[in-house]
C-alpha cells in the first residue's frame, strides 16, 4: 500500500519576509524613504537601477529619469524648489555617474539658460548661453567657461567673433558695431581690446552711422618699412650672438 504524502513543512516566516523585501527584480516598484527622502522606481540588486523618481526633501531637489547602479545615469530631469511649495526645472539632459554629462539644458532662473555639451558636471564643448538681459554667447566651452572660438551678441545688435580664454575675450577677434556700421579688427587681452584697426562695415545699413567715413590709412613706402624691420632684426640677432660669445669667453 503506497504511503500517503504528508503536508509540506511551512516555510520559515523570516525567509518569506526576506523574499518580499528583496528588491533584486528590476521590475519591482517600491517606495524607499530615509530621513524624509523618497524614491519611487526600479531596483536591481538592492540599488536604484532603471527608471525612478528621487526626492531629496532637505535639499528641495527632485530627479526624474534613468538610474544605473544607484547613480543618475542616462537621461533625466532635475528640479529645485521654487520657495513656494513647488518645483522649477533646473536641468534636463544627459547624466553619467551622477553628473551632468553629454548634451543637456540648464536653467538658471528668469530667462537665463545654457544649452549644449557637458563633461563631468561642467559646460564643456559647444554650447549656447542666453542671459536674462538678452546677451548671447555661442561657441566653445572648457571647464565651465567660454574658451576657444565663439560669438558674443548684445541686445543692441553689436557682436563679437573671436577667441576666448577663461570666460573672457582673449586673442584675435572682430567686434562689429552694427548700429554705427563699423568694425574693430584686433587683439583682445583678458576682455579688453589691446590693439586693432577700425574700419567701415555695412555702413549703408547702419541706423546711426558716423557723419564721416573712416579714413584709409596706409604706408607710403611699404618696401622701405619691411627692409628697415629686417635690418633691425638682423642687427639684434648679431648683438645677441656677440653677447653670448663674450659671456662664454669670460667663463
């Protein structure tokens, strides 16, 4: 006579509770709260991974987007408290290892915003910065500052095209005075024009051109000036050689 199979022993309660608490499945939706902070979204291997919304209550910051191994990674939007119980958008775009990275747009309040490339949480690459007063810079960025080639436009219509360094005009460039129909071609040093030549530019379309045209300035004897400069350079080189020979003989 076959033996009757007995009832399966009940699983220990602690094991059942542990299985319910284990957030190892990516599709598992949950709410996680520590010190007032809250997370709603996907978990994998007990960390935030996938899609999710994180609220940092003490910092008044809200993130909605992609996560990878407990870091903001992929595409996401960050919002900050507006001081009136709501939130306003602060950044929308790419993330990598919890930092803004790739292409994204940052909002600085009012009408100011930056749209372009990011690297390790800093503006880096090509981007466009629009200020609340209407001025616009579009060009290269490095380490969160304008650096390289860029265009800088004012509300008046005047604009500058040239080199930048550490957030300032630095190097060769051209400043267009559109309202006057003139342009300054020269060199800038730390934001200030150092040397340059002023000339007429689209004067017929300028709303407020000067009464008189810019005079043409030129050299009477170009060849003579070049010859003198060459002779001067040769004399300086010869003097330097003599000085070096004298120092060696003294030793």
